[in-house]
C-alpha cells in the first residue's frame, strides 16, 4: 500500500480542505456526517477500556464524535495549535473555558470592550461563584498591568472589538499574563484564523464563535477553543461533564464552511476596505471605524496582527446635534436600505446593518454607552458578499437625504 497520509508542511489553504479524521471504509471524498448519539461497541471488554479512557474509540457524542473531531482537527490546523475542542456556541466555548480554568477566589482581567454576553458571563455569572473580574481598557496595556493581582489566573481579550474595532496588542498582553503566571485567551471571532492566529503572538487559548465567519452563511451556532493538548484535555473533561457539546450536524456545516474560509475572508475584507474608504468621503458621515484605514488609531498594529487586512466590520457615526437627532438620522439610514439585512449577526454572506446603541448595547445606561463610545448616531455594517456597488447604493439612499 502506498502512504496516503497527509505529508507535513502543507499550506493553510490545503489544510482547510483536507485536515480531518481518516475516511470511513466507504471512501467518501466529502467528510461524512455521523449523526448518532452513541456508538456500538464490539464487546464488553473493549467497551470497558473505551469508557475508562485507556483505549481510543467513540462511545457517546457528548464525549466525542467523528464529525466533531474532524472539525476540531481542521480548526486546530488553521489556528496552528496542537488541539481544539468544539462547543455548542461561542458562549458555550467561553463557559467551558471558565469552568475549566477558574475556581472561587481566582481573579480575571478582561477588556471592557468584549462581546456583551462575555462581559455578563465572566463578570456577573462567575462573580456569583466567587470569581472576581477587573475590567480594563482595550488598548491601554498599563491598565492591564495595574489590574493584575497575585490570584490572577486569566487575561481575556477580543480583537478587534465590536462595534468600534479597537485593536489590542496580543504580544504585550501575553507577556503580561505569563509574567504573572496567568494565561491569555483571545476571542478571534472578527478575524478568524484566515487573518489572525493569536497563538503566534503568544496567546495560550483562542476562542471562536463558529457561528460567524467559520461557518460563513449564517445557518448554525457553533463554538470552539484552540490551544495546547494539555489545556484542551482539561476542557474535554468539562464538556463531557457539563454537556455544552457541539452537535455533529452543526460541526459538519462549519467543517465544510472552513473549506472556503480563506477566499471568503479575502472577499469580505476587500468589501470592508472599499466601503470604509467610501464612507470616509461621504458628507453625511462624521467618523469611520475600520482597522484597515490609516485614520484608525491602531492601524499599524492591526496590519501586523491581521495579515495586513482590516476585516469586514465597518462602523460609522452619522451626525446629530442631540442624541435624539443622531438616533433619528441613524434609523433613517438603516430604514432606507432595501438590500442589507437589519440584524445584529455578522460573518454571513449577506451584508448586515445594525444600530448598536439600541441592540447589542441597548441594556447599558446612556452614561455607560457614552463611556464605551457607542453613540446614538453609530451604525455597524458587517460586509458580506453582496456586490460593493449595491452596498454603497443601499447606504446612499439614507446618507444622501439626512437632516443635518
Ligand atoms: C457572536 C460572538 C460571540 C458569541 O458567539 P455565539 O456563537 O453567538 O454564542 C462571542 N464573541 C464574539 C466576538 C462574537 O461576535
């Protein structure tokens, strides 16, 4: 028999379509979907060894499943980590990480600008179990440093952030974490491994909402953690016990999504940059937030960390003398669109438009929103694969008829 195992040193594009478990005895070219909750054991002795973990083999899908394992292997190959583990959603992945790493009396330092549910999960829910969290500025490394205590176990960041696209310095935060004997976890949802691989800059763990770009077509929820085999083994115990397991069906959809991730991200980024540049030239636009623009405060850092790409999330402010006037203008732009989807999701082929102040950040007080820089005139567009001319025309309808 000739050796048909994948040779070492393959490019990321190849791994995106090839990395997976071995084919089944049927020789399928597209990876199979093993939609089964349990696995039949050949005999009682083998069953005992597999349940004891002394022999490899599938037993029950809460513990592991071949389709989920293929997704994990492919994602780990793209992130360049030893291992990965799937979760039912991005939030399920963060829950799994916190359960695996933290106990009462531990301390976490977390960016103030992370995803809203992440803020609530780490700050409020884990607060109930005696885990203390200090929230700090996304971009001020000195603030992170000052927040570290002897019991700090975890630093958690997300870059770029939603919706203002602030970029943090992964290498600097990894250095701080390791100096304190803590781990750095980075939510890589906005860039995906096609653009940014946080462990290359020293991060220990990478968090994914597979719901976004990894899947790419807005169909299913999924999540994952990538990292060393040793850390992933800790999380495997958590998922087996706590049950935030990734469904094989969803794993299969995201596994197939990973095959086109590279070319989709190129197209998403080209659209994002073109839209950001055009918005900057519009008289109806006050300010544009996009890491690919020279005007972005962390432009150079973003280009270094993100393979020279800005991503596909573009936010901008429309004017208004009062918060009410700014909100009326933002609603006018959103409601004048006829093509873009008015929805808070992102990472979809369909371009989406949203008003952060009344959706993702709607439950904050106006004061908290001001502090976070989320004004009533702010609009977020996540550029999909619609033609850029149609996106611009759709936004022009409202921008050209604003009341200044
Ligand atoms: C959507 C999102 C999450 C949560 O992912 P789900 O799959 O919706 O649970 C976490 N972090 C970021 C940055 C996100 O955009």
